[in-house]
C-alpha cells in the first residue's frame, strides 16, 4: 500500500539520486537487471573498447575544431517519447540544470525531460538523454516506470516539434548502483548518435528514502 504522506519524488540524474516514499509494486517483481551487452561496452569510444571500457567518471576528451567551423542547424527539440512494447507514450519537455548542478526533471511524473544542453535525438553525433521519474506519492507511477522491462530489439520513437520523428532500437539495458553510473559516457556529446533513457530502479532504501539503482537503456537509430 502506498503512503499518502510521502513527499514528491525528486530524480537527480546528474547526481543520480531519486527520492521517493515506499517502493511501488513493479519494483517488487522487477525483471532481470540487464538485457544485451553491458552499457559501458556499448557507449565506449574505440580507444576505451580496446582497453576494456571506461571506469569512474572521466573528464571529457579534449577535442580540436577548425578555426572557422561550419554552422550546422541543430535538430528540432523532441516533444514526445513512445515505446509501444512498454506502453510508454509521454510528452517531453526541454530541461536544463538546477542551481546545484543536477539535471532538471519535470515535476509531472507523466512527462519526460530532455537534457537540452546535449544533443537532440536525430543529431549526427552524441547521446540524447531523456530521463523521468519512476513514481510519486500523489501522482502514482511515472511515465518511465516500465523502463526496467525494456528488451533488446524494442522500438523507440521520438517525435519533434516540427512534426518529424526518429526511430530507435534498444541495444542494451542495465541497472547500475547510483555511484557507478557512467555519466560521462552517457552524456557524451561526440561519438555515434544514441538515445539514452534513464529512470530509477532497484530496491527502495527506507533509511535514506531513495531507490538504490538507476535503470539505463541505450537505443541506436534504425
């Protein structure tokens, strides 16, 4: 039974902390913690792949750019996320950063946040990051709560503000302890185009009012 006095959920993706009340039923019978290859292997750069992948949270690599770089129009902002196999169909809001440096997440758990300081879905390179709440005491389950059931091969569709859409296919799902989420890799602005979906997972820790893990799903363009 859900408590009616729990405070609203706060999902902090960059700090990777989700604060809620008691765990919801889907977590009590949650599926396996991963599907497909390890996320670190999927998002590794060629150099990292040859040395077993990255560890910790490395600083972004230093890159050089032409003295007069060409101006490339950015893809339109995403406005809707759909994963038919999971029953996910949610509005997407462009979000930024909180004063404490953490990624902003929409308070409405039926909506998903897109990290607007990174690539948009459909950009020629880099990871587009979308994250959302798993649940809330008053609002119930969040739009991203089914993410723990994602399977390799599931199709993901992102609609943008121009009315266009991009289609993606899940290639990996993994559950990380909050201290071990490879944030630098997941928020990469270079490398192959990817879609990164994040929510909370794992058992609920009542003493710190937080779920123990984060569920990360990686999808690649179809």
